[in-house]
């Protein structure tokens, strides 16, 4: 797996710039730029931060097209796709809304 390609795919799905990824991942912008400029894979700790920024786990990052683990309805898949596009603040707002329903 090309890790930078996977990061780019996840960024593109969310329409995130490299700068926004850095912000959401709590990483210096230079760290994200260096990954792309030098075309090398991030360290595990950097990748964990990036996954946290995307709101996914490392397992989810590497689990591409493996539908054997969990079978989701089309509605659940769509919900999760939209969820992944949200910022942390938006996710928190939705959690609070659901708790109060």
C-alpha cells in the first residue's frame, strides 16, 4: 500500500488541503508538506496523528475494501461516508444532539 496515496485519497474525499490536514491532525504544516515533498511514508506517530485528524483508526486506514469484518447496510455506509467528512467540532455537535434525543 502506498501510504501517501491513501492519505491523499482520504484528503480528496473530504476536500481537505494539506494545510487543513495538518490543522486537523495537530501537526506542523511543515511535517505534512515534507511528507509530500520528500515522498516518504510518515512515522507511526505521525500517521496516528493523521488518522486521528481524519477521525479513523490505524486499522481503518489500512483496511481498504475489506468488507468481511463488518457488513453495513447502504444507509449505514452513506452515513459513515458523510461522518468522515465532518470536523471534530461538527462530530461533537452531532454526538451532543444524539445524546439529547
